[in-house]
C-alpha cells in the first residue's frame, strides 16, 4: 500500500473510532431519570 493511502486509512479509522467512542461515552454518562409509575392504582397509600 502506498504511503498516502496508508495515511488516509489511519486517519479515517481513527476519526471513526474517536467519534463512535465519544457518542458511546455520551450515552453512558447521561443522568438516570427515575422511572415513571405507569400504574397509579398500585401505590401503597391507604385511601
């Protein structure tokens, strides 16, 4: 493989890997939201 092609392959693979890692980290570091109670009738509150 010629030198310019090798440089291009390394640059493209590196940029794709970094962008993928950035978005993967962004998704993993999202704050967790409390789950919404989908059934209001199943609460333990006395009526």
